[in-house]
C-alpha cells in the first residue's frame, strides 16, 4: 500500500434521511377505494355504481347452488360497515 491512500467516502446523513423517507412512503398502508361503474356484474349479479373503501367494505360469496342465506345484508364490525352478499352464480 502506498502512503497516500485515498480517503474513504463518508456516509452522508442527508442521503440516509432521504432514503428512509422514501422507503417510509412505500411502507405506509394504501388508501384505496374501489368504484364500480356502469354494467359491472359479479357472478351475473349487477353491482353497478357502488363504492367500497376502508370504512365501507364488501364481501361477496358466490355459490353454484342456492345459498342458505341468499341476498345481501349490511353488518358492522370494529373497522366499519361490511356488505355481505351470499349469491347464486348465474349462468
């Protein structure tokens, strides 16, 4: 080795703070909202013009035979309202 070795580059704290801020943005939960437009069908049933988000969610169960509890009901849990639908798949 020579006596005039190049100094090692220092780790810049500003770069580290920028990297953590960027990664922190990706780690935050997504605020998503689903809006169904015209002619949206799930299993043959019309779900047009409905909006679901974190406080108003939808849970849809499709059956090949007639379900025991047919239809849709609103239920409330600790995170908001949930529309639970038990539907027979239309062919």
